[in-house]
């Protein structure tokens, strides 16, 4: 690919290259397998649990298990995106990648889009399978209403898309797989749980602007002091901010440093 290629054609080629690269890396399959085990496994466990209960739930929607399973399941998807973005920096492959795609903005957009879209779509599909498995295991005690399913899956898609966009941005900023994974883990799980335990108003305030708190509220609704609007704003703010910083670093600094 040359620098004079038409932008649309160059972008299509870069998307195809990124798609191929994602699926030829063994790590991607391991992270997807982990996400499947978490999401579908929790759905199966919840379904069999409900079916074996002496007083099984009658008429409860099976979609409730999706939000619970999505909390641990999202971390495998975040890991998938981090590894997709940072792997080239670990191997030095970022240099030939930029020689092949000299327009850095195209590479940034294609790599981000392929990784985030793939992880989000896979996560939503696995969430759907989780609910169907729970329904099959607990039938006829639970239901699977379509309208509630669309709402739940839409929420899961939003949370996964924002979380994986954050992971992609941090990957481009830090250029290190371990550092990006630790940062994502801290922002999405550890700090939102740890900070409120100190009992200070300012630690609560900090926790409420962390992406993990927004994800927990949207999925579980168990974060006092947050609303749906504030949760969405927090997730979008972190996702956009991380992508802006990641794009700036790729465009403005040496890729091999």
C-alpha cells in the first residue's frame, strides 16, 4: 500500500489486514474462549440452579443472568482488545505495519474499529447464548421476553463497546500489554470497589467518575449515588478520552519508542 492510494481503498485494505491479523493470533482465541466460559458458563449454572430449586422462580425472565455474567465476562474481551493493540509493540511489528500503512490515522482507526467491534459483537452474541442456555436449563420456570432482551443486550453492547474502546485507547497510550491490562483492571474493577471502602466523600466522588462504576450501575444497578445518565456519560467520557490520547500518541510520537 502506498501513501498515494485512495483513502477509501487504503482504509478497506487496512481493515482487511487488521481483521486477518486479529484472527491469526492465538491469544485472541484464548480470550474469546475465556469470555465464552464466563458468560455461557454462568448462564448454564444459573439455569440449572433455578431448575433444581425446591421453589423455582415462576415466570422470571432469563435475561437477568446476562447482566451478572457480563461483569466478569467483559474482562476477557478487554484483554482481547489490549492484546490486539499492543502485540505489535512487543514484537516490533508496529514498524513494518506503519511502513505498509504510512497514514497513521488509517491504521489507528482500522485497528481500533476491528478490535472494538469484534469484541463487542462477540460479547453480545455470547450474552445472548448465556440467556438462551439459562432459559433452556430452567424451562418452563423462566421466560425469555423479546422486549426485555433487546433492552438488556443493548445495555451490554454499550458497556462492552465503551470498555473495549477504553482498552484500545490505553493500549495505544501505554504500548505495553501488561501495563494496559493492569490499568484497565484497576479502572474497571479494583478502584471502583476499593475507593468507597475508605468512607470519605472525596473517595466516593472519585469512584463515581471511574468507568467501572458506570459499567456496574448499568449492568447491576448497585452503585449508590449514580444514575443512568451519569453512568453513560462516565463510560463515554473515558472511552473517548482514551482514544483521543491513544490516537495523539500514535500520530505524534515515534512508534518504536
